[in-house]
């Protein structure tokens, strides 16, 4: 996939922007606070339908303006498409594909597959399991709309189960109603878990390779799914039901469901050592990057299309050897890379200053 161009109106610090991109390496260069991250944030928004940075999407509307508009053209192996997003102060967000408004955000999944990496992505290794689950969920959703819908269904059943746990019911009534939710939770949850386990199995060899490549063969990266595991949906479902049963008293006390895919995690180790606990900052950053580069490869393997790569401010954080190797990797796919300085070879250099393009 390739993004051919981007138009913005009143998005963040851009009043109006029209820009064409190269199919290779696009460098977005400029001093601090000029709009580099804003530009790739807008592209990523067209991929996952929301902003990774803004908790409230309306924050992306240019100050004192009524609405923000994003439009971009994507070229794929078989055809082109146009994606538009309109964020209004006083109305719901509109997403259009080829001018036709979509009803559910799930319809956008797969239209523009993108892998995004910023210094913030360090949290993928360092922070809570939630960040690692989000990584799997966003990736899997890009490859399958079905998975995206499964997640939504799971969340609704989980919310119902948790609500029930808070209710003041007789024990008999509570147990009989719980068993209905448990069955549904385990049926949907086991599908989610199996998808994630298979995703990690597919990802692991690529992550190992890209990590070896970035670290000049010195580090061996390993990924393990932690939580309820199994090799078939039925096996996972049975284990899940047993775990729910085992944790029943605890769940009733806490009014919360303490097991399931919403609690699972990925264990990341390098040369046999848990990176989350013992890795250096640079090592953790490189692991996160290796996961993202591997994600790129398996999205391509699954969908037959190379996703685009969005790299925000990564160069300043890596040593020279890793930097060189990363840039070499970028040759494989259309890349958007923001930086303050760049002296390498690029297919297009876009200089951003105060929400405008200079050259
Ligand atoms: N809704 C908004 N309306 C107008 N300006 C905004 C809005 N949201 C953010 N900005 C401004 O956009 C400017 C550029 O932000 P951006 O994060 O893109 O900078 P950058 O070029 O990536 O800088 P850095 O090199 O520091 O990462 C910031 O100064 C910010 O104040
Ligand atoms: Mg930035």
C-alpha cells in the first residue's frame, strides 16, 4: 500500500495542507513544535480511525475552529481508494471511504494498513500489559475486521458480567445468571486468545530476525503469550471456564472479572532475560522497534499488501549502527520518518515550519 497524498484543513496546527508523497522514504523534517508529528498522526488516524495521542479527538481540531478535515488517497495492488475523516466540535466524527460514509469504524479496518512507531512506543515493553494487548489487538484488527468485532462483543459481555457481580442478588440467582455470561465470555474469549497466540507464533520468527538484524546478531528475542493458553478454541474455552470457576469467590468480592484475554500479556525476553524488568532503555526501545518491524512483515504476509511505516522521532534515540540498519530496513516499504536533522538519502524531503510546508 502507498499513500499518494494528504490534504488537511484545520487539523492541529495546519490551516490548509496539500502534499504529495513518494512511494519510498519520505522525510518530514523541521524544528521542534512545527507540526511533524501532527502530520503523521493524521495519516495514522486514517488507518485506525482514531488518534493515538489525543484522548479527546476534538483536541485535534485547530484551536478556535469548528471542524477538522483529513483526506488521503491510497494506492493498493488492486485499485485505489480515498479516505476522509471529519471531526466536528458539535457532531459525531464522520469517516468516508470513496465518498461513502461508513456506519461502523470496523469498516475502515484494512483500508490503510500502517505500523506506527514513536518514542512513546517504549511503553510497549516497559509499561502495563494493557499496552501489549493493544499492540496485538490493533494489529489483528488491521488484518481481520472479524477480530475487531469480536473484541467489541467480548467487551460488552465482560461489562455485563462485571455489572452483575456488583448487583445485590441472592447467591442462587447470581450463580445461575453468571453461568450464562461465563459461557458467552469463554466462547468469544477463546477465539480472541487463539487469534493472539497464533499472531505471536507468526510474529516471533520475524521479531527474532529483525532484532538480530538491528543488534548486529548480538541479541536473541523471544515472545511468549502469558495467560490462558492452548492450541484449540475448545481447549482454551474449557480452561477459561475452569479459571472463571476457580476465581469465582474472588470475582464476587472484587466485583470484577479477574481472568480472561483482558488480563493477558506478552512476555518479551532477550537472551533469556525478561526485558521489561531488566532491559536497558536502548534495549527496550530496540525490542519495541523489532516487534513493530515484525508486525509489518506479518501484516504483509496475511493481507498480501505491505503496510506503510510511520516512524516518529526514532533516529535521535538509536545508536549509529541501529540507525543505519533501520534506514536500510525502511527501503522495503513506504516510510514516513520525522526528524529534526537528516543527512542520509531520501526519496522526498518535506520541510515543515509552523504548520506549513516549506520545500
Ligand atoms: N488543536 C490544535 N490546534 C492548533 N495547534 C495545535 C493543536 N494541537 C497541537 N497544536 C500545536 O502543534 C504544534 C506542533 O506539534 P507537533 O507535535 O506536530 O510538533 P513536532 O514538529 O512533531 O515537534 P517535535 O520535534 O518537538 O516533536 C505544537 O506546538 C502544538 O502546540
Ligand atoms: Mg514530534
